[in-house]
């Protein structure tokens, strides 16, 4: 069944990926109409999240954010498909990294780097970093259930000189690389909600106490890696500007969980600047009020 689904869907994805951007965004508008207006995909979750995270906005202002979010979400998924066939020239034009020299400085120091990012703006096109650095570029991801689509995603990243590693294999790979002297640039999307049973740390995020992923921080401490954050700004439809922000150079000097808290503060700044570009369909605040009593 997985193969049948792949055989049926792949030609559609391939055709979409070769469309000119002007046509791609017309298609995105069409898809958005059905996703938002007709099916109302996760609309109740989005509205609940917006009300929790942006109480300073009135209902009409949140509705505007909601509408802009669905347009952006559909655009982003079309851009993900476009990545199948996008040229280096085109992605460099559309996803500009303002200070890639920062990674060059870290490379000269001979220490691997952990990038902590959020599901904000275009996290998929962050792979544009891979061809601009000498370190291996590795993204931490959750494996797709359909093995054929999972391979497709990994092949696309490989074409752009990036490697994907499953979450459960991350520690083993990073420890092996450090042992063998292989320096790498590891990307962690650390803003989503961990399983409640695995939550070790709780912090305030957009005004509510939630469990927090701490894997990136703990691995940075264990393996003595630099940590950077990336601020992604959407300039206009299909164009982004990303700036690398040094977060921590000596992680072992920080108390446990302080780095994770610093990261959350950076994500909050992004959301408050332009909330329509955050990924509101995730149930990020689903564990409010569930913190175990000590």
C-alpha cells in the first residue's frame, strides 16, 4: 500500500516542483481556499493556540493573523515540494543568509555547531546553509511512516548536501562523529512539545508553562559544541532572509536548562514580530496545567 500511494502521488509532486513560482503560488491560493475555507484544517487548534499565545490581540486581530497563517502555510508546503527541483541559484536568491561567515569562524575553532531553530517562516529552506559550509550538515528529523516518501525527503536533502538523521539515532551519530573527529553542523527544531512522560524541564512559553525539549542543550554540553540560533524573516512571498545569532559558545558554563530558556525567549521575539509565520497547527500548549507536582 505504501508503494502504491507513492506511485500515485509522486508524479503530482514532481509536476508541482517544476512549475514556475508564479504558477506555484496561484496553485497555493487554490489549495488554501480548500484547506482553510472548505475543510477548515485544524482551525480549532489554530484558534485555540492564537488565543493562548496572543491574548493582547482582540478577536478580529487574531482572525487576521489566522488568515495570513493559512496562506503562508500553504505557500510553505508548495515551497517544500519545489525543493525537489530548485536550482542552487534560485534557492540562494530566495533564501538569503546574511552572515554565513559566522559558521566559518566556528569552523576555524574546530568545534561542531548545534543550530537551534523554530518552526517559523521557512525552516525547510534552512538546508541552503549546507552548501555554504565545510562541516557536514545534518538535520534531526522524525522519520516519515511511508518509507518511500521518507527516502524521497532524504534524497532531496542529499542533493543539497544535507543529511537527515532520525531523532532516535541522533546521540549515537553525534558521539561517533566526535570520536572520529568529524565536525558537523547539526540542526534541531526545538520549539515543539515533548511527550509528557519524557519532559524533564518546564518553562514559560508565550505566557504559559509548558514542557520543553532539552536534547540540543544537553548534547551541546556533553560534547562541548557551540550553539547558534537562526532568525528567519519573510521579506515577501517566496523570499526569506536568515541571520545566524550566537547563542552560547561554552555551554558547560551555563546551569542546566538555561540555554533552552534563552532559546525560547528568541522564539517568542520572532512570534511577536510577525505571528502569522509560526506553525500554529501544532498542539504546542496541549500540556498546560499538567506539570507534575514535586
